C-alpha cells in the first residue's frame, strides 16, 4: 500500500492484538480498537451527535440507519442498555477515526463497526472498499461501496464475455472446488510450544481488552473433540425427503428450489437485513405456490448437523415442503426448478447463468443480473407471489450489460481464508494487493454508467 501511495499516511486498525503487535514491530501506525472503545464514555455521545452521525451514515451506506446496522451485529449485547452503550461508544470512536477525505479498505460489511466506518468514509468525501469473496466469477473478490452496491473499474466487453463463459463452465464443478470458503478445513499444522504460548498470551490480551472478536480458548479444543466424538457436539441428522440425485430424478410435478444459508452469515445480515428469518421466508414462498407445486428446501453443506431437529420439523410441517440433503446437486435442482428463490445467495445467480429464473428476496450486489430481487425492503412480496400463483415469471435471460457492470466490480483474485492459522485458500497475497491497488486507482465509475464509457 505504501509503495502504491507514496507519501499518503496509512493507519491500520484491528481488533486483534497479534496483528497490532506485528504491525508496530514493523514501524507502522496501528490502532488497537478495543483500547479506544474501552476508553470511550457512552454518556459523552449526545443525542445530537448520534443524529448527526446517523444522517451521514444513511447517505454513505445507501439507505441504512444506525438501528438497521446495529441489529445486524452478531456480537450485539442482549441487554438493551448494554446495546445502547455499544452503539454510543462505537459512534464516538469511529466519528473521530474517520476523518474527512478518508479512503479505507477492509473486510465486508458483516459487522457494525465495518458498516458504520465505511459509510462515514463514503459520506465524508472519501471512499470505502469492502472486500468479499465471490463465487461468480469463480475465485474473484467483489469490491463493495455499500453492502448493496459495487465500485466499478473498466474492463473490455471481450473480457466480460470470457468471464461469463468461465462462470458458466464452473457450474459443472463441485461446490467446494469453485468456492474457496466452502472447502473442507485441512488438518491444522503442528505448532511449536513457544508459538502456542505466544498465541495464548495474545488471545488473553484480546479477552482482557474485551475484543468481541477474540477466539474463545476452548474453540480449537472443541474442533478437535468434534472430530473424535461428533455426536456430543452436533445435532442428529434429519430425515431428508430427497437424499440423493437419484431421488431427485423421481420427483414429478413442478417445484421451486429454496436453498438455506449458513447462520450467522454476511449474506443474511448484510444483503438482507429486512428479511433474514429463513423459516419465515420459506413459509411465505410455500403458501404462495399453486396447488400441486412443491418447495424443495436444501440444507447448506456448512450447516449439516448444526441445526436442531425442531428447525427441520417446523420447515417440513408446511404441507408442500420437501427437505433436500446438502450434497444433492445444486445444478440439477436449479435446472429442473420452475424458479430458484433465495434470500440473497449465489444460487439465484447460478440459476440465471443456467437460463432459469433466479430470484432473491434481499438486495445482493449482483441483483441486477437476477430475474427479480429486492422484495423484502420494497415490501413488494405480493408481486412475487402473483408470479408464483400464475406461473408467469419475467424472462430469466441474463442482461449482458448488467453482467458487464457486475464483473467490472470484481477483482479477479481470491481472498485468503484462514482459520486458526490454516490457510484454506490458494491466494498469492502480492498479486492480490497489486490487483486491489490497481482497482482502487480507477474505481470512479458512478452507479448506472457503462464502464467502457469511463476513463
């Protein structure tokens, strides 16, 4: 970053003490955010300041107020007074950190701190680039301006067409091959005792500083025990109505495919804060289907044995719902479905790539490629229900101009995915940083402008 932007002051901000210590040892300017949050006094955040920050954040986020951002936080305290202190301390700290003209680069908007900080950067004459790994095109990274909108960097029509072909071809590969974060976790490499002590001391530092991102010390141990004695840590497997591809081939009559998401997950919290109850969403779609139609609800592979049986019993109590095993082919489900309806997931986009209707209730960044989306926020669910009941969907044909805009907002490098020190991605970090900097230098295309028309 320093080489790409010589003379520009760069400030690193993190919740992780190990990261801060490493950066400071390199002589870099780094802020340990839990320390600032601990020193902030909630009573110093007046209602006037709260309202002023909210007005800025609403503009910079593209329409999210502070409560919407706050209630998408998975670490939000359960007590209302504690949640209010959480809100006010974050507003105080970020209001001082994000100065006018700040450009920021960070993780996706899946936590309140990222969402508010990025929104303030956008509103104060700067820019925020939130990175999130994308399944389409395979191995790419979306560069978000808000949770719902991309930045754009010009690419040629030839390159856009090539990426469309690559994306369609990738659909024939297994899910864990084409999506980095769906890969199974490799064995954790052995660590020297000194490194482990170092890790534990930093972990305790984060916990003493009340970093809500601190990994509980028992979590790695639980991961090991789960592999040895899985039944003690996971739920029993439900009975699946569609257990394999052979059973899927025997289903007669029309059906709608509804894939479940991981929970908690950014796809729900970030792209669809207005509608994130998956059982209720499935119920709404189920009751809209014509007589004789089925709703095939497929569990997410990452949630296998992670939900109580009562969750599935509630789903299958709906008379037209069939529960699908996580390893049944997503592509066959989408190809044979009358439509794929998701809250905000990639399955809807993949359906459109296959020439089938793909619908999202929420507002993912790729929504302009879909048959329809953004129902939950606009409260036009009745419109979708009319399509279902009359079997008259809009054309699922992919808009090439919308595709061109979408891939213009992607960096063709995968983000590294690390868990407990184990890298499950295949990322060349130097190439990733160079690609990000190259993107930032030209990412000035406003919403709705064709990238080829911009310098």
